[in-house]
């Protein structure tokens, strides 16, 4: 590994493996479905192109995301859509998950009398997104009055949902649809993403298929189920290689200072990163050897001028110049990478 550090590695085969697993579960438990990859999770160009090649559609939330995705069916989300974005979505016949009455008014104006169908985003908790479930009938009626046909409903559970919470979520979705099913000819049921990455699934003691067994109950509504997966598809499809530049002792603790910190391994991704030494500083691309007797506990810190630039802990034998691999970094780390003091790392395709 003689490439400049830090750098990401995109593992194409792992992405394909994850996509095929997700697709297989859709076929087995759902039947009529759309997979719309969530671009915000990781917008690396080669990754998007690979998903397009595999047959994925895309979920987008901005003009930048619209422009970087291939000409494929798109699901358009967001509470701050501009007129320019809405016009492009109308012209491109995107499935627009409408977020507010204001957005309905703007779609009516922009469509210029053309027939157009929409989906409504439904909120199941507090926050800025969508229509409250007890005001959904009014939103449907308002669309009807403005000659907009509601053909879909959109929900989202949040991210990294455990199995019990996801079960509660599915039951809430069922309840909302039961209450309005006579008012809407439901063609699309968008249930978002929220599926944990593989490390989290293992920690929870469940499989992705367990979630799909819950989702199967939604087939009774005879709608095409739209999925917006992100984290499950890409979390383990990216790795980060970083170098230990400094080993120091301070306040009775051992610090290993890496050339990658919270600028690349943000805490807000809600991911559990896994650190592994992959090359010794004094070796010629040889794998590291383990010396259990001389292992030390290290605080892994980054290069930034922030006191909270700490990314993890590691027990082992570390020296200046050693390389470390960080796994489970495919979700949000690339998109959220700060260009503060350091440029965004290169991505190599494996």
C-alpha cells in the first residue's frame, strides 16, 4: 500500500453483493417493488454508475443530486424544493413526495395545466417533514381540488432502526393507510430506508430478512412498495486507509495521531467504525505481526486542531508510519468529508 494517505477504497463487488441481497429479499417478500438508492448516503460517481448498472433507481433531494444521477426513475424528497427543481421533476415525471401545502401550490402553478400525479410525505412523529397523519385527508382533498391526483404515500422510519422500533413503524404505516384507503387509489407506497448496516444488524442479533418479514404485511394494500436503501448497500463497500504519523504519551495515556480524524469519520453518521492495522512501518507491504505481550491501549486521534478530534481506541502494537484500515465507512463519510485544513481524500476502486 504505497498510495498517499488518507484514501478511500471502493469495493465494487461488495456493493453488488449487497444490492443483490436486497433485491433477492424484495423478490421473496414483496414482489412488486422499486429500489431507489438514497444518493445522500454516498454520492461517489463510480458507485452511482455501478448501482445504475445493477438496475437501481434513485432517491434525490436537490438539484446537485438530480444532475449526478443517470436518466432513471427518480424519487424526489425534501422539504425545501426550489421551483427549478420542481420544474425538472415535473418535466422528468419524477415521483415527487410532496412535503407541504406550499409545495402543492407551486406544483399546480408550474405544471401549467398538465395532468400530474403526486405522492404525499406523511409524518409519524415531530419534526419538519411532511403532513401530520391527522391532516392527511385535508391534504388529499386539497390536491383533488387543484386537479392533482394523489397516487402515493411516503413514510420514513429514521436511520439505523432496531427491529422492535421498525415493527412499530410498520404498524403505524398500516394504521395511516387503513384510515385513508377509501380516499386514495394507492399506486406507490414509499417506506423509505432505515435499515441498519451489517455491523449493527449483527449487534442487534437480527438479519435484514427479519425486517422484510415485517414489510410483507404491507402487500395487502396492493401498491408498489418503494424502498430508499442507503446504509445497508454501501456501509461496508468503502474502506479508509490512514497512517499513524505520531505516537505520543500524555497524561498517562498513549495517543496514536492519524492523518484522518473526525473530518472523515464523523460521529453524526451513527456508524460503528472498525480499526485494523494492515501494514507495519518497517515492512515492505508485509502484513502486521501480533505481539500480544507488548500490546498497549491507544487513543486514536486525528490531525485537526480540535480537542474532540478523537475517532476510536485500539489495543495492539503501533508505531509511527503504520497503516490502519477503517471499515464500515461507506455511509455518509465520503459525502460529509470536511475540506478543513485538508483536501478530500482520493477514492481508489477495487
